[in-house]
């Protein structure tokens, strides 16, 4: 029986208290006990970005981040962005740009896109592409993902409502 | 984890601590059987792949504020080991005094990894291909190691070159914590280069990396430093190549001689990323290009 450790954090705006095995990753915690399966398990070693989440506003790979290390922090997963009015433009841009093929990498791409727009507003296509270097799409549909994030960054907020 | 004989050597973590001070952390380390976790970007995947194991006591150092920050201190640049790679790439003091470190940080893994991975972690992981180790070798960095004995903390300071022993191996004793990194404060304009060869620009472990730091004086280089990654058990300073280049006109003959000297200093292995022969070819081509560009600049 692995050692359990109680942690408290804010997940998508709601405070949570939970006992987790000390070596459990944030990805395992989200997809397991918290039943939030939008965050995907791709490679399990920080190479593909399908599990990207925001922790205190920083994009991180949830598959190599221990849940215990998130005690006292604020986690935003794709489910949080799905409900966030401030991310409406980004969601719409992914749809309008056709930036989704099989969809497996999409949650990570959207979360990383949010991080890019938050930290580098006005980023050009080259900066967006660089910002996505940790997100792999095996359908190889990168161009439209860059289109979507560029569009979300330049679309005025008032016409970005869903 | 599985050994080559198939036996399972998984270690069960029986305690987790997240101390808030160096004294509390070193007191825990003094009791032994500990693994230190910072960003976790090496430690966690190493458990998955079996290239590492947990220790019975896991000590998270992320709450220790004294291990954060970058500042000028006693005529040196002091860097907290918890400084993330993202922070290194945009810190104004590092941009001024150690731009080659910012450059290597910018080439490091991916955005997500840079947000988590720490300077101290990259040093203690001691990969022969560690991206930040090349600039730290160029800059003659020193590491501060602290330990606690009977409640009293003592600190020793080692040059990075001495600290790194082999792949994954350092001079850090199990009871010691890396508590700081010191760089000399050099404000003079220097040529600096960090070049990394891999199969893609991002998220690749260097097949070979090359660093150069020098002062340009006409068509000569002075105070020349050359560091090479992924061509020996540790990141190397190519001192014979440096000696060839020092103060000499940087013509084709000097470049050829410097590359020949560097090739005699390295000891590259065959692995999944490249053969030893290919790594030697890369050192030859990359170093030649770096030096030619240094003349042109």
C-alpha cells in the first residue's frame, strides 16, 4: 500500500482536499479519482504535451508532475478552460480554423495555446510555433493549430462569445 | 523497476516531506535514504523508464524560498538552484552577465519542461548531455553544497568541473543539498555561442553540444573557453583546443589545429542517438562552424 498524503489545491476554480499516493502524478489524479479525462495520457514522460495543464498559470506536463507537489497551488485543466468565458475565443478559433483532426492532442494544444496567449499576447506565427514545440500532433496538423492560436490572439473579445 | 536479471527493486516511499528552510531540509537529508525532488522532470520519468528508483524518504525542496532568485552578491552572481529554466532565459542579470546561459536555457526541451525544470536539478542530474552544464563550464561556475551536523549547517563550494564526476554522478554527498550556484561577474562584451545538434530543435537530448566564450581582439580571440557536451562521461572543457586558439589569429590553420586538439580530448560513446564516430564528425563540423562564425562576427 503506497503512502498517502493529504493535499489541498484549487482545481478549475474550486477548492479540493484529497489524499493521494505520494508518487501519483497529477495526470493519474485527474483521470483517476477526479474523473476528469479531458487531459490525455500520451507518452508518460513529458515528450508529447497531451497532458498539459496550467499550474499557477504555468503550463506543465501533468504526467511528470507529482500530485503532492501541487499542494497549495491552483490547477487549470481543459475542463476549466471549457467553462471559462475568457477562453471562449480560443475554443471558437480551434473550431473555425479546423485545428482538430483526431483530437487526442487537442486538450494539450488548447491549454498550451491559453498559456501562450496569456504570457505572450500578440505572439507572431513563429513564436506560436515555438511555443507549441512541446505538443506533438501525430496527425501532423500543426499549421491549423498555429492558425487557431493566432486567430484567437487577434480576435477582439466582444465577438469571441460562444 | 526491473534489473537485467528480472528482479524487482521497486522502492516504496515511506515518507514525504516539504520543508520550508535549508536547515529543515538538510536535517532530513542527514538521516539518509532520501531523494530530493525539485522540478521532477528528470526524477519522475526516470522511475517510469527504470533508469532510477525512489528512495524511502522523498524530500521536496520547492517551498524553500532561500533557494530561489538571482542576485549580485559579494562580487559574484548568485543563482538559486530552484531557478527554473524559463526564468533563466528571461532574467535581466543573466542576460547581462551570463547570456550564454540564457541562450542554452532557450534551447532546453520544451516550454512545459522549461517551466518546471530547475537549474539545480539539471546540475545534480549530471547528464553528459546536460544543456545548462555547457554554459556553466564555460563560465567557471561554482556550486554551494550545504549539510547539517548536530543542527549546525556548514557549506562547501566546488567548481562545477570538480562537482561533475560521471553520468548521473556528482561530488554531492547524500546528506548535502545544492543551495546555490555562483558565477563570476563579468560585464565585458564577450563572444558567446551555444550550439546543440539533435534530430529536431525541441525536446531532444543533445547528440553533441558546443559552447564558446571569448573576448574578440581584432582577428584574434582571447580568454578563449570551449566546452563540449555529450562526447565524454561529463561535459568537458576542451583545454587543449582553448590553448591552440588563445591569442592566435583565427585563420583556417588555427581552426583546423583547434578542432584536431578538441578531437583528441573527447571520448564519445556509441548510443541510441549516435555512434562515437558520428559524434566526432559532429564536433569537427560544429566547432569549425562556430569558430568560422566567430571570425565573421
